[in-house]
C-alpha cells in the first residue's frame, strides 16, 4: 500500500484574533504530524498561514510540487473569500475544516465555522462549474468528531490512490456467452485510473509447459497440504502447480494486482483442467483472481481488498429461502481458503467434468459486505449480510448461507435482495469482503461520483 499524501493550509484574516488563529494553526500542524505517524500517511503542511490571494498562490504551487492527494483547508479564523478559488483549483480532493472557538463569550475570536460555511458555499455556488468535491470537518485533531470523519477519509482515499495505480490483466478474454460481463474499458480506466491489459490464452499454454519438473512437483506437494485431498491423483496437483506458476508469473512480470481469467472452456478443451482451485490460491496469496474474464468483478474485489486489507471472493446467487430469510451464495470453488469454517477446505474434482480441482468449503460465519461496481463503473451495489452458522444443505463448491441483509444500511429481506438484483439487472457475480465496509464505500462513491443503488422491495407486480 502506498501512503496517502495529505496537504494542509491554514487561512486567517487580520480582522479576527490573529494570535488565536496562528496558535490554532500551529497546534493543528503538530497534532496532524503526530497523527500521520499513527495512521501511516504522509503530511505536507504549509506552515505559514495564508491571509491573501498572493499567499494562496504560493501555497498552491508548493502543494502541487509535493503532489499531494488531499488538502485540508483550515479556517484558522474567518478568511478572505479570494483565497478559496485559488486553493480549490489545486486539482486534488479537498477538505474544509473549522475549529471550535477558544472562548465562550465576549468578542468573537475566530468565526471559523462561518468561514468554512462561506468557503463551502463559494465552491458550490461561485465555482459550481469547476467540479470541485470537498468534505467538511470540525473539531480539534484529537476530537472524536474529527478523528472518525477524517479517519474514514484517509481509509477511502488511500484505497483509491492504490486502486488508481493498479494494473489488471484479462487472461483469454471474457468466457463465451457471458455477455453480462462485457464492459467499456475506456470508462473504467477514466473513472478509476486503472490500467487494463489483455493476454491470449496461448500465452498460458506456452508457460505451463515451460517449468522444470522438479519445481512443479515441489509446488504440487505444497498445494496438497493446503487442503484435504478427496481422492485426487498427483497429476491434478501438478497441473494446478503449472497453471498457478503461469498466472503468478504473468502477474509479476506485468505488475498486475488482479487477474480476470477466462476459466472455461479453453482450459478444459486445451489443457483438460479446471482452474477453480488455482484461482482460489491466487486470491489467498494476494493476487485478486476473478472468474470467467470478469474485469469489473476483479476491480470490485481489488477495491474491497484495499479497504479492509484482506481477501475478497466472487460468488454466484444460487438459491433463496423465504422460510428462514436466507440466500445461498456459491461458486464452483475459486475462493481463498481463509474463508473456510472449522471443517477447513477440501480439494475435490469439479462437479461437471471431473477434470480439475475445486476448493470445496463452507464459509466461516461472519459479517460481510457485498459490493459490485456496475454500469461501466457509474453505479454500485452496496449491501451487507451475515454468513450464517448453519447446517443447511448446500452444493459442492465454495459456499455459504447469508442472512440479515441490508442495502445502504436499510434492513431488507432475502427476497428483497433478490428482487433488487433482478430489477437493477445486475451482473451474476457478487464480490464479497469480510466486515461491514458501508461507510468506506459510501465515501468512495461520493469521491468518484458513483451512484449507490437503492433497494427495490419485492412486490407481485412488475
């Protein structure tokens, strides 16, 4: 993870208490310097306060030279309106910050909140065609009101910074007939600043046959130990080792953080092997791997991983139960083994053609976030649900029963969730991460101007 580079400017005006304003500025810089070490972000303050347009121009130039990712503009007191149009054109994301008044009565010392109000209004009204996005903050650095709000911004913008510098590889194209996974890579690259590259399936075939037998056997033995072997021959594990080495090598050679792999039918036709378990192993080891050439799915998984520093999975919606209000999420077997419950992961053959390995597991009960970037990256499904502790029957593969659904924090039924998916015509792949990331993803959606989709309650009518 690359650190977020946070800039700071304190603005003031001579009409108000300059001594208070400069002390506030100095105290804030010192507190943010301390916080930067605790929260792992780079801090680039303008240490001298800005009180006119010329000072704003100098501060803007210095922050641009330091390539800041986010700028906190503090109203150390009420400050001239001519300052904010200059700072708002730094070309990065902004925070507007007001501080508490240092006295309770007598002459108003700072008028900081009103100053922030004016700066926000200038951005929204006078600069309305400049497409400037700014988030407001209030309080001393140590105050929970500031800490919680600023901490969320740090988390979201850090994820976006790392996402924007990520490369994704599409291996073998989109699986035939999966038209819902088609995408306009120009729109994804423009909004998310990711790089998408294409590789022919023939490149994989060349690589899988190039590795020394001794290296393959060593890795195959290691893969065997990662799960319980359900009667598979050594040949399966050796093929799994070869495919893993090939995909890992492509990822490392090209600096890919994620791969979207056309997992069928080319692997089955040309290599007589199902790669589900191999994708699960890539996911477990920190290389996002989506099935069926799903680039938006891989992008969604990667964003989730950056937000919670963990490993996401990609599921299909298989079944719902209105009796206990649950949904079965399942996929053939491409899930990282860290998701398995106390029974662990089993290596089994694929249930269709019996020519490869799947990661067979039931998921560990826990809260989760279900998020998919959709509609060329302009919209987002954002739901939460709990993986249930259940002995209910389910199908071979990677799977779990989910309940307690919410969309955008609103409690819904399992039937409402299915209806929302169907009415919004969402793709059939659902990226899932551990934990509740609703606030972080709502913050991300605002910075990127993405529309979070609302729930659509089930009704009998169309």
